[in-house]
C-alpha cells in the first residue's frame, strides 16, 4: 500500500479522500488555488501546496504543476477525485511516465470511454444496447439536421466530450434544431473546448439507472449493484438512490451484465460507473464514467464498503475479494445540497456561508463549513446528505428529517426543492422519470412560500412576551397603545412585516385579526427564529428596516449580472419592446449558460455589454425605459 498520496481535487471529494487515507494511515497531500488557501480540504490534509490562481484552468487543471508537486512531496500515487483531471487520459499517462500511480483506470480505458460518440461505437461492437442515433465524425449543420430528421424528433443533441449535462439540448421540433445546435456547441466549447456533437433519439419518460463497477489488475471485473439517478434538473442529478428500485430481476441482471461487459471491453480497472437509460423493459448504454461518482456514498451505504479504500488497494495491486459483490443491505438515498436558486433557473448563488448547520444523524459529505465562501470559480455544491435505512420509505423519511435540521444562510440553496421532491407522492410511489422536475416545475421550483402570517405573529408574540432570555424584554418598548396593544416589526425571510398584538389576537400588515396559538417559539442564541412550516424553512428576526419603496421600483428596471461571468449572446437591442420573463442576455458563469430575463415589460433603453465581455457581479447589463 502507498504511504503518501496526493489528491488532485478540492471540496467535498478531496476531504472525503483525506478521511479514508487517514484511517488507513496514509499521508495525504492537498493542492489548492489562490481562492482555496483556507479551504476545508487544505485544513484537513497533512500537507498542502499552492498550484495557481483561482480559475481551474490555471490550477486544478494544471496536470504538469500537480505532478511536479507530487514528485517533490514524495507522493507515490495521485487520486484525481471527480471532475478536473479525473477523466484526462493524458494526465493518467503522464503520471505513469513519472512513476506515480494514477488511482483510476488505465489511460487507454479513459480514452476509449472519453468520447460519448466513440464509446457508443465501441459498445455497439461489444453488443451492449445503445439508443438509436448518430455518432459519426462529420459535423456540418446540414448533415446533422438531416440525421436528426432521420432519427425523428424529438432528438437530443449531446456534446461528444460532454458531462454534467453541459452541451446537451433536447429539440422537439425540426425548426428549432439549428438554433439549439449552435447553443450546444457554444456551451460545449466553453466547458470542454470541443464542439463535436452526437444525436440521439430523445426518450420521453426514461429513468437513469447506473451500475457501479470495479476491476482489479488481475483481470477480475464485478458490479456493485445499481443506483437510480432519475431526479435531475437540467440533466444534472439532484437525488440518487441505491439500489435502483422497481426493476424486474431479469432487467437488473441484464444491467449488471451489460455493465461488466462494457468495462471488460475496454480493459477496465478501478472504480467506474456504467450509465443507462431505462424505459419500460429496455435499457440503453449512455456512457461510462471512468472515475468515482459524486453519488458513490449510496453504494457504500448498501454494500458497507469504502470505495475510496478499494480504489487505493486496487491501484496498489491488490485483488478484489472473491465474495464480491456483497449482497445489498437496505436502501440509501443521497440529496445534493447546492448553492443555487431553483426559482431563478438554478442560477448559482455565490456568497459567504454565514451559517451552515448540517444534520448530525446522517452521513454528510461536505467541503465547506460556516464562514467559507461559495465562489463562482467552482461547482456550487455545499454538501451531500446520505440516508441509509432498512427500506426506501424509511430512507426517504430520514433524509427529509435531516433536511429539516439543515440550515444554510448567506447563499440561496435548493433545500426547499429537495424537501418538496422527497415529499412528492410520485416519489413516494416509486422513482419518477428524468423529466419529472421539469414537468412539475410550477410546484417544485416556485419560490419558497413566504412565512405565513401565523408564524410571523407567533414570533412577534414570543418577542412581546419576552420569550427566551432577557434580551427580548426590550419588546416592551414597542408598546404603542397602553398595555393591551403592541406593535412590532418582524423581518420574515427578508420581508419586513408589521404585527399588532392585542389580547390573544394578532394582525399582520393591516390584514384580518386572528387568534394567536398559545405555543411560544423560542429564538436561537443569535436572536433569530428558524421555523419550518409545511416543509419550508423560514428565518425570522426582530426587524425595524422597511426598505424604501423607490429602491424596489428602480431595481425592477435593470437587468444586473447575478454573478461574475462572460456574456455569450445578447438577445435584445436598444428600442426593442420586451415582455417580463423574455430572455435578454445569455451569460456564461460557472461553466453553465444562464438565461437572464427581463424583470418586467418595457422598452430596452440601454444595452451596456456585448458578447465576449467579462462582467462583474452586479454589473448593469440592460436597462428598460
Ligand atoms: P452527461 O455526461 O452530460 O451527464 P449523459 O449522456 O450521461 O450526459 O446524460 C445525462 C442525462 O440526460 C441522463 O441521465 C438522462 O436523464 C438524460 N438523457 C441522456 N440521453 C437521453 C436520451 N437519449 N433520451 C432522454 N434522456 C436522455
């Protein structure tokens, strides 16, 4: 076994690899960019080295610099995590050439599976079923449009080099094809520096089922059961579970076998995942990810294995245990907590985590803690929450409960979406298909409900009665009309509310009077009430600031960059009449194209940016008359 490894990654996965290394008595070396000087993975590792500026291209993607650090620091192996260099065959080769073990498959296997198009041709040859489509080299517009017509709409355009749902666009009608093709190419160019596309029949209601595989250097390849990752937003996984529920024994066996065949076809070793889409009793190969997946913890939960430990053992030459795969135990579900706003097209939310409280009763894999920043340089995932129980219903309940004990302040998160998903009847009844979130967007993605008047009034009453410690006695000074009437201002989720209390009654913002429940809610130490009502967490505090009305009115006229990014396209010009919600600017930030829409109806008065411009957070891009 190695005694020193370098982790060529950041965030939760780097922290997670350090944890296993430490348990095995292996020294871990972290690398970090300028933006991560004080990051959690740096604090956790035994040793850490600066490798460059914040942009990944200049740091976490600099294989040469990282290899140099590894050699100088005496590492015998490099764990690439996921993303960054994990599926870079050249890097794997460079490691081997430098005499350092790459903790992953051989470069040739990475290369064979690296292109979605090439891997599909390979799978056709290995008789693994694939979705009907076009996987050819020729890429001109006319040919691709003709192929799309041959496959029949709807078709899915996919970046051959793709990952994370980037450069992927479903096209429902022939007339939209060329515009979507251009968009997919732009996104693929930005994300992967590669514009090649493939086309596939777009299945209407598929599930995403994948198989964890493992291979050793002695020719043994085995599956480690299935995962279902059908709950996706913009083709990115949100909730994952293991084993995939509701598959017939025959289909499950076919999936295991197809996955092992796929791995065998490329001479695979170490951990990998073969992804399929499943519709009815049909399963089609999607791609193979030649690395550890984000969602590997659900497989660890049901197998009792530490997959990182086995990655290290296999890389060091150990054989896989003969009794693998171990029988699955119970059911596991993982939720990805992201700093993003589902109500704003999943726009990443950057900022400092002023408060971060994660559930104690669940496995939590996090790469940040309170005080850390979510920046626009890297993936905005805050943490993964993993629940494991005897059956699916119990695991879903445990995860829901864990989310109830999760508090994130300073950035917007998808926590409400996660809770809504875990409570959705369709989710309770079985796993919905991959289009579920998009289809149910209206209910799932709408902004969280504001704190109901009842909750606001209860908090006000707690203040007035001096609930909690003495600090809250000062509510008395708010008394307006003798002893019986008290008026307070409560900040509810950032919205100022005026509450009047009289006897056992309350009135919020001049509305109807209603009876106050007797129960008091005690504030937390910081004088904030965190109340979850009907699945939605609320933050309430004694407040006295009414935002001036004029600020809101002028803000409405401007379209500002929500995060730093690069303008990819302008979809409006001075003088255009636009309607609320119409896309005006395409901004690329955090490797994703973000659609910025008109805040209201109006005429474009000024356009302050052009394609190619880099813009700062808050920059005014367009203003309406
Ligand atoms: P990426 O590597 O970008 O994640 P994948 O090829 O793995 O892309 O596909 C991601 C997701 O997109 C799948 O899980 C599935 O939900 C959806 N998807 C992919 N191919 C198809 C298809 N042909 N029809 C319908 N949905 C698809």
